[in-house]
C-alpha cells in the first residue's frame, strides 16, 4: 500500500527540473509508514498544486515536506516557503481541490521567517457530512 511519504517523494521528483532551475530543493521528512488517509488521486492533485505554487514563486529555497496525523486529521506541511508563493490562480485552484477532500490550506509564520504552507484533511471515513 502506498504511503504519503512515497506519494510526496514521487510528486517532488516530477518537479525536480523546475526545482533545479530555481535553485531550490525539496526534502521529504514525512514518516515512511504514514498512510495516505484519503483518495490518492485527489491528494496527488492538491500536493502537486502546492508544489507548483511554491516553485512558481521561490528561488534558492530549501522546502521541507512534513506530515503527521492528529486524531482523525492528517496535516501535510511545507516549511521554508516564500510569502509570495501564497497568491495567484494556482493557489485558488489548489484550495478548491483541498475543499473537495474536506480539507483546507493554511499559512502560518510571519513574512521574513520560514513560513509553513499546510494542508489539513480528514482521514478517509471521517469526512464531514
């Protein structure tokens, strides 16, 4: 069974050429055994959108991908994100996809610091409604 670590690693790998052009790097710090907790295809679209948004607005960045489970919610986070990464049409589309999974996108931290771009979503079987 595929894990969130494997999915994030695969998706980050597909963005490697763009990351190299922007002199940026992804580091996957997700626990290797953390299951997806949601529909793989939908989750892949959201994470890809987050990666694309970050890369479109970052250069010389080290972006750490982390995730953990808290009760019945999975929290996927990218740390080291430029504040300018969190605007634009790709963010609106990614936010809409996150909503389809019952999740939300969040920004924490303050400009000038390493910002956290997070996606929180309910684990399968715990969707609202």
